[in-house]
C-alpha cells in the first residue's frame, strides 16, 4: 500500500495526504479506502464543489474490492485498475510526470522585459507569443512563424485583449503577456485537475451520446463508440454558467416558441415597450412573454428538448456571427448549436424519424418529434485538450472552475485565464 501511495503522482495526487495516523489495522484500512475512492470516483466530490453536478459517476464496491485484492495479494494492481484506463488519461499522466521531473522555471517563458511590442515590430519573443495564441485558438499553428509582429497576430492580440477585458490596442505589454505566460506549475495544476475530472466520469460511457465541453465551447457526437460529428457551440457566460449536467435529448422541436424566463423578461425585455415585442414577434400570454416561431425566434428553427430540472437544452439561434468568436461563453445558460438544422437532420436520420422531422419542419408550426430512443448528453468542463501531436495543451478556464478542484488536490491558486464576454442578446 505504501508503495502504491508513494507512486500516486502518476494520478496527479501527490499533493493529497491519504496518511494513516498509526499502523493499526483500522487506520491502514481507512487509508487504503480513501486512496481507492480517490482513484475510483475522484479525490473531491463534484456535487459538493458545484451547485449543480448531475453527470453520471462510477460507484464500485470498494470494500469488496479491497477484500478481494488482499486475498489475491495484489493491492497495487487493484489500485491501478480503479483509475480511468483510456488513452487520454494516460497522456495526461505522462505529461504530469514530465513536468514534475523538469527543473523549475527560473524565469517566465515569455520574458516581460523592455518596451511593449507594437504592431509591425520585430521581437525575439514573437514566436513564443504566436505559439500561445495558437494554443488559445486565436491563430492557426501556421501563423506562428517568424519574429515579426504581423497583421494576423495583431488582429489576434486585439481579439484576445477584448475577450479578457483589456483595451484592444494590439500592443503587447505586461498585461497581455500575463495572459499568454503560463508556468510549468500552472500547467501541472491544470493537468492534475483534468485527470480528477476524468475520474469523476463513468468508465464505460454510453456508446451513443453527445458530449459538450463547456470550457472549449464544442460539441462532440458519438455514435456506436465512434466520433461522427464535432461542432462549435455557444454556452453560458461566466455569470450564467451552463451547469455540468447529465441529461438526455428525448425529442426534437421544429419551429419552437420561446417562453421568456422571468429573469430575462424582467431584466431585459419588460421595459422595452410594445414596439420591441412586435418587432421581435413576441406576445403576452397568461402573464408570460412568448416569442412566436420564425427566423427571429431566439431558439432559431429547432430545439433539442432535454430532461432536467434546470431548463437547459440545446437549440438553434439567429445570432450566427457568435460562432466565429473564439470565446463562445455568451449565452444565458442554454447551449446554441452551430448549424443546428444540419445537426437535427443528422440525429433524425440516425434515429429513423427523418420523414417525421421533414413534415414537422414544413408545417411552420411548433411541432414535436419524439425520438425512439433517448440520446444521453453530458455537459463537461475540460480545460486541457490535445494537439495534433497528442500533446496536452492548457486552454482558458472561462468559469474559474479549476480553482476549487486545484485547492482540493492540494495546489495553490494558479493563474486564471478567464474571459469577460457578456451576453450579446436576450436568447437563453
């Protein structure tokens, strides 16, 4: 058991104390159970860290497992079997161990020295700056070449400055470099947090499902164990975060109406007058503002109805330009899907209800098409993704949700890469 605990850095748990107070059997058993639980379900309980967390979690019988491992004389093997076995977890583990063994950085990766870098300047820091901009999705890797501050990089820096609440002047000073500079300590913390989030998840998720990464604002559609589609989404802004839900889609809604929630109604619509309601095809109905079907409807032309108690669902949107933005945390909490009609067509075809869907769309009225089988949806939050060479890259933490997990794993507060977006329309 001590050998297994000494090697717990392989799971990013080296800062967590599972220690026993003595060598008494009860203390040692408690230590083993705490470590086993951390590997099997996570060192922290997401339902206690977040107001809402309903993504399905594993629940193995650890007492029976410990007894069997002791009988078999293979405690180390049992501990190892409890953690996720997938390739991504292994890649995160390898990256964490590499960072742990690397010498500590004595200076920032991109030195904050000399004058600010102005448009058109030549500076030896530009290649490193361009690489970080590519990691954050503001430029492509092909743009990260040379040491001249080019127009493409200037546009990217201005967009980044706007996203992070800075003056978008394109000048790379200490404030912009603070966003771009990430230490090995920051990286290792983010990777350990990412491993912890994977430990929260079922080891064998449904083969057909939809995963939404809220941090990256991307949707991935799995069918029979294979990724068949991936697309951009718009998710909740930092003040109205999309919660981490496990919630299935059970029907498609063609030409949906939208009953405006009280919070949006009172804050953003009720004082705008009848002219605004008429221009946006809205009417009062039983004390609620209801937007009628049509191209101006905030739900667009399709809604993906989901079963949960939080009024969260996927839907279309008339605000198409938002999908071109890098930071797409800009809704009031629901998830807007890029080319939602194309995605609905794909789901309807895969579920064998394409004819019913076409009839519903053509009606022009709000029409419900029930799916023969529910499609599980998981709203996840991962700030570490993988590049083309399968190397982990740390993206931004738009909701600041890494902090509480990092603290639970024994890390000091890290540098937060957080956006300041602001919802740009009244849609959900």
